[in-house]
């Protein structure tokens, strides 16, 4: 059973199965119709089983059913047909039993194309046993002579070519699926990392908007009114404990009610102008409320305003104050404006405009989409890998067709008995032309005009051989071009528009049949050509049609694959947000809650020196997280986060600076840099500074801390071949510079 993880393989296998089933039953139906219409002599049982095969094939074409039981039924009907007719003689092929050869060939080719190797091998072996049984009274018949007979041997060749083509296509489809999956996994990891950064920035922003402001006032001793600090701490706890909406929350809330609650928390008198309820999706409502809260907090702290007016309408609100204003120039916003207001609205597809001037107050306009933006299907999700995989699949199919064309030409021209004409040299030349035309299909870049010229050469070679052979040999084995030249045309046309490929194939067959009838007129010739049309020509038509639709099938399957992988990405982001980010948020909140709760209920005095010191430490940590979220930090910071948090909990003032990563660090190098930096953070007494810089050439971690002397010896004992380490001591300070060069890594490889 095909794995669900390989949808392109499943799609191609399904299409190949439908191709094989249709070919088998169309071929058998046409063969039986031609045979019955020709009036060829037949026994009563032979006529009955021929009619049975015709009716069964017509029914199967109408029903479109597939499955192992239907395959077994098809084989059973063919077996009954072969047992009830005079089968092919091991001494050669004659006109009156040519239908048996074609029915057997259609069955062998179709099961080789549609079924697994062990199934098709069993069916082929059964067919050969039936043929041997039917010819058991042939004089001199032995298993060796039977298997080496041209008609029987070529059945084996056709089966091998069919299973080879199937395996080649399915392998290419599997490689395509795995390539797309690998690219998607990388994309999913990137999406998860981006979602983590967005969610963490929102965490840090909401803590900055609430707890950080309160802790700053306490830490700087600006808390002249303990009751105000208690109210702010209580408000902060309420906001923080409410949590942050996770992605995918499609509930709706009344934005007007949320804004009304904000006005009650603001110390400056606020007037809310709103015509009624404003139902808004929870995610943008949270974003707008958080941005508005930060705006009102800034007004309370800095504006010295006497009144604030909030005008709320669907899709936008305007916050205006009559305070002292400030010199606002676009691009020079403070962290609070840039992150808590502008960046938040942009993240939801909205916008924030701040207008202010000294002495003229401030106006903040917030706008957002009426509904949450719906993520459109991202065709670039893994489009390069998908396109490359589909192209590889098409090339693999082309290789299979070329292999069939070359093998068919060489085998038929070598295994058939030489005819008196044309001379061997001319025959060899025509064989070479047909093989060369087939091989030319492998050229990666080929103009349409060149392809048409090669098709013309293959058709001309087929007509030349048919014209040069004696009339009695145009339908014998010596005329290898009937069938072989068609495969060259199919191979050349598999990258062209279907109309061109099918038209060229049809023109070739009409010309060959017309020339054969002109050379050997008669009803028996028309009958044999009818058999050939049903078996050879229609097989090539079906394969050419499949080649034309393979790209569509593969791209459709790849599209479904990408859609499923996009769903995986959404699920991965949601799972990460639900588990990891919420855990991180709860951890940060658990560290702040005792301090805020103590300030809110009065058990901690804002003017207590110990409380003020704790407030300064917690504020510094929140400020670092908030300013760090202003840009995309280096991935090393994620590994160092716990060490930085531990140092700050011990009262160490930690400063962090970083740049985005240009390249990913090897695991050994990353582990060494994290271990060495963590060692210094753990040893620092009161201050530490970590700077991470990176570019295309390398990555540098510079760490400074007031560490005890033994830290130098411990760092000196650490070594990594791909990291250049410099250690410098100045008084109580220890400076470590660790640099990794990417070209050194490449050279080592």
C-alpha cells in the first residue's frame, strides 16, 4: 500500500493504473471487435470466449473500478479466453492467431505498468504457462524453445520494459515527495521560529507596558503615592494574568467594552466616543487594546494632559490629548511607540500614525482590517523544490520512453529474420536513425522546430523500410518499424504540447497503414493492421497522453502535498505557542507576580530599599527583553536565555547586544560558545555584558564580566578546534573573545 506521506507517488501510481486498465480493455475490446468483424474461422468455444472478452472489456471500461479483486477477475477472463482459443504456436505468428498475441501482450504490459513487481510477475508467469499449455502438442516443443521463440521472448521484454518504466516513475515521484517534505520541514522550522519570536515580543511588550513601568517608578524612588503604586500593580496583575491570545483564536469580543475598561484605569480624565458595540476578532482586539493602553500610559506619565478623547469606530480609533506634546519625527519613535504601538498594529495588517508637536498635544490613529487577514495559499511554500521534483519526474518518464524506443528498435531488428531487401547496410542505417531520434529526446534543451525535424526523420525511416521490403514481408517480423518508430515519436514528443505529440503519432500511423495497404492490398492486411492499431498504436497513444498529463498529475499531487504541509506548519506553530511560549510566559509571570502582588496588597512598601533594589533588577531584565525584541537576535541568545535569567536573579546587571545570524553554526561550535559564555555569566558577581556579532565570514561572541580568577583557568582549559579564543583580564574584569570562521569549517570538511 502506498504511504500517505508520498502523495505524488500515490498520484502517479494511480494515474499509471488507470492508464494500464484503460489500455488493456480498450485494446481487448478493439481486438475482439476486429476479429469478429473479419469473419476469421473459429470454433464455437473460441467465438464464445471472444464475445465474453469483448463484453467484459466494455463493462470494465464503463465501470471504472480498480482493486486487487478486479485485477484478479481481469486475469481470470483473459485466462478463460486463452484456454478456449487456439493460441500462438511456438513456431511463429500467423494472421489467424495474431489476436491471441495482442491480447497476451496487452495483459502483460498493463499489469507490469499497474501492479507491483511480484503481482505482475505472477500474472506474466500464469500467461506463459497458459500459452505453453495451449501449444503442448507442437512438435519439438520444449521449455527452452518456447521461451526463446520470438513472440514469447518479446512478451518478457515488454513486461520488463513496463515494470522498468513503472519503477522509474515511482522512484522519481518518491524523490520528489521527499524533496518537498525536506524543504517544507525547513520552512516549518522557520515558521515556528518566527512565531516564537512574534509571541515572545508580544510577551515582552505587554510586560513592558504594565509591570516595567510600575517597577521603574518603584526602583527610581518615584513612588510618592503608595496607593497609586498599589492600583497600578493590581491593574498590571489583572492584565498579565489574563494572558495573551494564541494564534488561531477566532472568537469575537466587544472592543468598545475593552476600551471602556481602559478609560477607568487611566489617571487622566478620558472621554470615550463610540456609537455602540464594536464586535472585533479577539486577536486584533487584543492588539488594539494593548496599543491603546500603552498610549494612555504614556499620556499619564509624560503628557501632563488635562483631558483625553478616544473616538472609536469599526476598523480604527483615534486617541487625542491636550498635553505638552513632543518633537515627533517619523523614524525616531521611542521603544514604547515603535514596539508597543506601531509594530503591534503592523503585525495584524493595520497601521499606527502618531502626530505631535511641542505644546500642541498628541494624536494617535490606530487602524486595522475589519476582519483578520486570511492567509492565502502560499505557492512559494516549497515551490523551488516542487518544481525541481516535477521536472525530475518528467525526465524520468522521458528516460523510460527512450529506453523502450531504443530497446524495441534493437530487439526487433536483431531478433527478426533478415529479409532479402533492404540490404543489411540500409537496414542498419534505418535502425541507427530511429535509435538516434529516440536518444535525441534526452537533450535537455531542444527547440520545437528541431523536435519536429527529428520526428519527420523517424517517420521517413519507417516509411522507407516499409517501401523497401518485399510486399510479403511488410507485415512480418522484418518490418521492425511498425511499433518501434512510433516509440521514437512518443519519446520526442513527451515535452511538447499534447496536440503536437498525438498529431505526429497519428500522421505516422496513417501513412504507414496506407503504404502497407498499397503494397499488400486485401482484407487480411486490413485485419492485421486492425490488430496492430488496437495493440500497438493505442498503447502509444495512451502513453503519449499519459506523458502529457503527467506534469498536471504531479503538480496537482504536489499542490495537495504543500497544502497538507502548510497545515502541518500551522499545527506546529499552534502547538509551539500553546506549550513552549505559554510555559515561558508563565515562568516570567511567576517571577514578577510576588513582587507585584506585594505592592498591590501593601505587604511590600515601595520605599523599602530591598524592594526598590528588586524592582530595579526586574525592570532591567524586562527592559533587556523588550529592547532585544526590537530586532531579530542571534539564535545563540535562545541558548543563553536561562543563564542570563539566572544571573539577573542573583542581582547581576546583564547587558546583551546581538546581530541576526547569516549562517547556522555547527553543533560543536555552538555548544562551545554557549558553554563558555554560560560559565562567565554564572561566575559574574555584579555585571556582565554579552555581544554577539555575525556576518558571512564568521561569528564572534564577546563576553565581559567581573569574575573570580579561577574562571580564567577554567576557560583556558576549554578548547575547540574551530573556535579562536582570546582571554584578557583587567583588574576584576575578565574579557573573553571567541571567534569562529566559516571558511575554516569548510576547509576542515
